[in-house]
């Protein structure tokens, strides 16, 4: 059906009380697996590309692949820049085919974050592109973190209210205790759900959860079974994600779980068949496993069979 904006997808999710998966891609097989999974579940998708992915695969390749995929499926899809920090990359995405961009100035003081975000919003909205921003710093909440450290890391609800009002962003990624990568927590996972509830109450717009991969144990076992060293990897428990969605999370970023699925499938093929050298036989099973991950996420997030809601 072609690409739509991130705002269209997330406003439907916000109104329906569910979350949409934003899946990071780096190559064709990952994209195909993601789109296949979303299509089979009739779930809207946000295809995310980081600045690193753009550098790796090439800007024109990313845009062409995703636009082609969007034209071949009936589900609504957005092409989203994930964690944009380079103004040149952000501008090129806005003007070159992306339908959603994230400006990540969360490392800056609040005033500077607001200033940079406002500039991106002005440029993007003029081109019909939606904007996500981040406030606070992602870091898993551990038992040994002091109260002061915790408050310095997590998003303050009053700051979120001011930030949204002054920037005009379409969605906001608050820091509530998640972290990027496969090793998110040393102890029990803890998300500050009360903080999330207050932020949602104050801002109302779609909220985004970064660092939200669950690190599925069955995939992790495959990785380690076939020679990988990921024994201490730990993600966000699915029940925590369900609670976050119920409190206003509408977009959940998933990257690590796709990487683990690809790694597990490739390791298994190369171990089981030491004579294989056909890339289709090596990467095909990875594409299949990625599709299954996406299908499971659509069910968990509540986005399965929600494609029509975006169109209405």
C-alpha cells in the first residue's frame, strides 16, 4: 500500500491502546523477514534504520528496499530513522524518502535538547514527516543505583510535559529503566511504571520504549548451543512490556532480538552442514526465524490484525 508516516501508525495505536513494533534492519534478509512476519499477522510496521545501518547498507539501498517492500504488502509501513544525531543524515532522511525521523539529543541539557528538537520538527513537518525525540538516558535500573543517579537518568514527568509542549514532537521516548543491547540487567528487570503513567497523563501523545528486546530464551539457547557466548544476556520480560503498553507505550523498538535470531539460525546452518556455501541456504533460515520473532511480537504488542485501523 506504500509508506505512511509514523504519526499515522502511532496515533491509531494510541487510540487503540496497543503498541507497534519498530524493527531495525541492516540488509535485505532482515527486511524481508520483518515484512513477512508483519504481513502474516496483518500488523502495521515501523521499519527502522539507524545511522550505522545507513552507512553499512547505503542510503539509497535502504530507501529503495523499504519502498519496494511497502508496495508489495497490504499492511501500513513507515520508514523511520532511529537515533538520528547527525544533522546532515537527519536532513537527508527527511528530504530523501523517510516518513519518520528520530532526533536524539538526549545527551544534551534539557534546553539544548528542546532547541535542537524544535529545529528538526520544523523541517520535518514542512515535508510531512513525523518526528520522535528522546528525553532522559537509557540505563537499566539496578539495585545498586542510588536515588540521585536514578533521578539523573530517568525522565522527569514535568520535563516531558514542557518538552512536548515546546517542541511539537509527534512521539516521545522517555527513559523509564530500559537499556540497549542484550545485557540489559544484572539482576531482576525493573521498569518505573509509575513514572510512565505520570508522563503519559501529562503529555498524551504516543510514547516509545527503547531498549525493549526481550532476548527470548529459546533463541538464546540456540546461540549458545551452536558456539555463541551469550549466557548472561537478559532482556525485558514480556509481562513488563504488557504493563508498559497498558500505561501508554505505543511503539516498541526491537533490534537485539532480530540479531539474535539471525545469529542463531546462521550458526546452526554452518554447524550442521559444514559444506554449505550457498548464501541463500545460510541466510534463508535466518529470514524465516526473524519472521517468527516479528509474529510473536505482534501478538505480544497487541498490533496483530490492527492494519485496518491505520487506514480508517
